[in-house]
């Protein structure tokens, strides 16, 4: 219900997915966050796009300027057909201002259709009404502190992540737990443990070199494969880190050999328990890493709303973008006279909270107008963003719930907007996953990884295509986000071999389950690189 009302509050008529026509599957998913027009990226204030993609659902807020030079914003929402979407670009007026009384906005105008086409998860093109096609790209930033901890050659902090190797048909052929490790006087290394090869798979060490000016690394095996060995080994890998995502290519030899595309996701800055060690890390990307006491320090980037302002009518929104030690946020709201506007803030991000000085600009480029940069017009004050529950004094980190305090207002709860219909377990769980199954009944042992494709909807239970993995909501509540999946022997008829317990969230991040494809068949990573 919250998801549907949130969509209505953003002034989009959300259609039930079962009534939508089948769309062509993508080989990537655009990364939610701040995007920019490449040719307008000149170090000065200008236009931008806050893009949010979940499955085939697309939501975008465009922060721009009107013909008078006043800051304004436009909303577009549609359904991606493969890598492209066409949607009306709409402006609303009359909504709530900072410190103002609650009030809803109303439709003002549609400028016509905006057309976007993505070439991978970080690049694409946009055509605004009255303008030619323009290249766009994901806006990326990195704090000095983050670079010192994780990127510079002298860093001492490892990064833990996991990844799958995709064959030429986009199907997972191998999977690894991985760490990128380096330190003073120590050559950077990539540590790999193949998780789909069984608990006794040996760990590999590859020597790595960083690419100049990039958070990207080329790695080669330090030792050749043993003569006559059929074990699958990675001979070389090229990897790039982009916020929470990892992409690249690996070359492997052995029983499963060849060249594979990499789709991966970050887990934590630091080592994790699956490696038999657990050190403190400054950045955590998942909600259930036990050695971090459940804290999540990196929330789900995308569209957020004030919980008590979700009323089925147009309202305010926040585009949240946390990456590499920095926080960027755009607040889409209204002035005291009802005019649509936006405020921007950026700054360092530490643990679960950040304070950002908000700023409003004027004089920038209008949709269909000539190229020009904006200038600062005023600063209404600071905004505090936190990613924990309002009533939680321990501030336990969460990915999809938080708090906000706008200038001249009290602190309020916020929630990550869900864009697609999540009314059944089959809708929430559909697609292909890499699941880590813990031994049943609290038995000792390493997790067992298995690629699972769900294809059987049995109402209260959703099963894999082969029937071996069966999932049910916690407490038998169909709408519950918590899910328990049991892996059975004999195609689902035998005893339980392992159990995975996780929470289904927008742009899922969980140690027990990595989503490879969504319910529409789209790969959830950034796509090919190299």
C-alpha cells in the first residue's frame, strides 16, 4: 500500500505489472542516482537528472530552470522497453515549502515527451523537448578519505565483494567471494574463492595494478595452474568499482574455462565473516553482515519521500545519492508562492547520518533553451539525513528507512520509494539469484552457493524451476519482506540441505542473496566493460 501511494504522490498513474506488455530484456540496469548531461559538465551549477530504475519501472526528476531563469523541476515516469523509455515531462506547482503548512501540489504543464536510451548502467542519451539528443552519464564522486582508505596504493583497508561470471549468453557460469587487499609495501592483491565449486574450493591470489585515475584494476594469477588439473582458475581479471556495483571481465582455465563478463556487488569496506575474519570497515553495503552488528552505512540510492506526506497527491521528494564517502541530495519542493523549485546539498558521509547545506540556484539552462550556467541565489539552511528509524536511539542502520530534518522543520521519517508492484511473493522474488545457503539447524559449516531461477508460483510458496528451492514469507504474511528459502534434496522432495533468510528490498543488497536477473529477465548489473 505504501508503495502504491508513494507512486501516486509522485503524480504517476502506476499500472499493475500483470497488465503491462512483455518488454525486451536488458543486459544491464541503469544505476540509480545523479546523472548529468556530459556536454554540460563544466564544474559550474547546471541541469541534472535524478534517475531511479527498479525492474522496468523508470522514474526521473529533472532539475533545471524555466525561461525566466528560476530553478524548477520536472517529473517523468514510464516503463523501460529494453534500454529505452519515452515519458511525458511534467511540472507541478503549489506544493509544500520549507517550514510551510502541509499542502499538495497540482498539475501545471507538460512540456512534451522526454526520450532516454541507455547504452550501459552508467551511460546513455537523452532528448528533451525542443533539443537534440545529448549524451548523459552517471555522476561519480569520491572523498579524499575514501580514496585514502581504499584506492591509493598505500591503503591498508581491504574491500569485500562478490561476483558472478556470465557466459556469452548472459548466464552465470561461476561465482566468487572476493577481496581487494593492499597495504604499505605490499602489492595489491585480488583474493578469490569460488563459491559454486563447494566449500573446499581453494583461494586464489592475483597480483593487481590500478588503472591511472580510475577505481579499476587489472589482475593476473601469480602461479600457473597445476599440470593436469581440471580445477577452474582465474588467470586474469579486469574489474571496475562504481559505488555499490562491480563490473569487468575474467578469463578462466580448467573445467569451466573461457572469458566471462563480471556482474558483482560490494559488501563492505573490510573483511567479512565468510572469510573467517571480521574487521571493522568504514563502509557497509548490506543490512545483515553480522560482524557489523547489522549496521548499514550505505542506503539504497534513489527516490525517497517523507512518510507522513504520502497521501496519494503530489508532494515533495528527495533524491539520495551516497557514494564513495560523499552524500549528494536534491530536494524537489516548492517556494512559499507555490512555484516548483529544487535545493541541492553535498558533503561528507559518515556512518548513518549527514548534514548538508542546501543551496538554490538560478539562471541555468531551460528545457529547449540555450546553454548557460546557474549561479547561487540563496541558502535556506541545513538538511539532516539519517538512515535509521526515527525512534531508534541506537541508530541501527537501514537501507530503505530513514529520517530527514528540513530547514525550519522537525525531524521526520522517510522511506525509499518502491516503483514496481510488490503485492505477491512471486513478484518480489521473480528472476534469477545467487543464494548462499547456511547449513540447516544451526549446524557448523561454510555457506553453500547455488544459482536459483524461480519459476513456480504456488501461492504461499514460490519454488525454483527445478523445485529444489522453496521460499516462503516469514510469519506466513504474503506481503512480508522477510523470506526464508530452503534448498531440498531430490528436486524438492528430500531433506533440507541449507537455508537462506533475507529481506527483499528495492535494488536488493543482502549477504544471503544476490539478484542476477530481475522478474523481467533484465540483468541487474552495469553491463559489459572492456
